[in-house]
C-alpha cells in the first residue's frame, strides 16, 4: 500500500543517512496540492559528502536535486495522477528521471544547506521538519547503493507501471 500524507503534519523520518557515492532513489508520487512548497523527500545538510537529494513541488513545479544541485524537473505538475520519479547520484554527477525519461543532468556538488540542515532522509516534509508538508501519496520507495543507468531506470518504470506501454502488446489482432 501507498503512504498517504495529509499536507498538514504527516511525515516519515527514516533516521538514516544515504550519503554514499553511488545511489539511486526510485518512488511513485500522486500529488494532491501544487501551491506553496511541498517536499516529497529530502536529505539536505552542508555536512553531506555527496550532496543533498530532494524532490519537492514548489508553486506547481517539480524540483529535483540528485547530487547537490536543485533544478526544475517539470513545469506545472498534474494533480491526482501517478508519476515515477528517480534520482541517480555519482561522485561527479546527478540525474533526475520522470516516468523513465531523463529530465536533468547536473554536475555534482557537495553543497547542502547550512540553514536548518538535516542529514537523514525525510519523506513528506522540509529539512527543518516543521514546514513544507507534502499532500498526496508516495509508493514503492526504493533506495539502491548503486547508480542505475537510463535503461535500468526505464525498465524499473515499465515493470512497476500500472499501465504498460502499448508496444509490449502482441501484434495479434485476434485479441481485439
């Protein structure tokens, strides 16, 4: 089952730091609010060696941060629909994927926030754990200690997708 966050005060503190040189975060989100700031997941602290990681919705736009650099991943996110999100980090670069497609590639930094830092992974809240609560669902969160290539991300998206792409269907017209 998915995890539902009410947008008011729900969040999950993993109490775990995923500050490792090669990492992949994969999850599905179904946002219900796009106004203001809504953090889906965050690990953000100046002390992190391999950079902050984050997915947040800010005034309707999805921001991705896979290795210390935050950037716009998607304009005007649709509400009440599922998205597969993935962040891939390497010591020198970071990548963001939406529904199996790479949308960002950034040089890695070790930058993290000095203001209200927190080096543990949080779901559904900002790094300060008292603002930017996420409203919606999160499902199938997976964290890997390796850096998936684009083909593996796409395969993961297709394998978990509730609606497989048409090109996987047989061309046998007797099925229709």
